[in-house]
């Protein structure tokens, strides 16, 4: 058996590398997916990488994750700062969820310094750009331990 994880990306992250590279860098979401696949091979994980621009779809995907994946790495984008529904979905699924951000949300505008989801996630990684994704995968591997 191997661990299976979902890496879920939220609104506007499909635009990475194509607009505002001065804010979020030149890396595209496809580049990040490639990094994650490489890290999954190194960790012996099965990984599914997904993105949605829709809050309800993100919640549906989290509900469906229960029973399918061992953990979730979530870059919820701006829904991080707005969505109690997302917080409720995370707490309902009884799976370890790692909150991930490319940027250091604590060093940005005040409205980005609030996260509704931090309290229901096992931890947060932010500020390391695309490198945060493999870091989060390593953290999930450490949290899950050896597969049965
Ligand atoms: O730093 C992160 O990963 C964020 O989750 C990114 C979100 C932002 O709303 C969060 O506060 C922090 C935004 C992603 C938007 O990405 C864009 C990429 C290219 C052009 C415009 C937006």
C-alpha cells in the first residue's frame, strides 16, 4: 500500500506564471504539478493534483476526498480569508489537511493575514513559493508515517 494524497488548488491559481509574475513568480501551475509528481515518486505517494475556481466545487472535492485519500494539501487561494463553509468542510472530513500558500500571507495585506482554515488544518506552510508544495508533501509523509 502507498499513501494517496490530493493536492487541491483554489481560485485564480490556474493563472500562475501567465499574469502578475512580479507577485507570484514565473512558475506555472503545470510546473508545480510536475514538481509534485517528482516528489510523489520520491516519497512513494500516489498524488492527484487539481484546481478549481469555484467554492462549492472545492467543498464537493473535499467531501469526496474522505475514503479516497489519506490527506489533502490545500492552497485555497482567497477562500482562505473568506470561507467559513470551507472551514466547516475541512473539519467534517476527518482527514489531515495542510494549508499551503505560495506567498507569506502574514507579510501581506491585513485581509490576507486572517485564515479561517488554519484552525482546522494540521499545519500551514507559506512564503516559499512553488517549493512549498514538495515541502508540504514531505510534512504529510512525516505526519502519515509508514503506510500499512
Ligand atoms: O499565496 C498564495 O498561495 C495565495 O493562496 C494565492 C491567492 C491569494 O488570494 C492568497 O491570499 C494567497 C491568489 C492566487 C492568485 O494567483 C494569481 C496568479 C496570477 C495572476 C493573478 C492571480
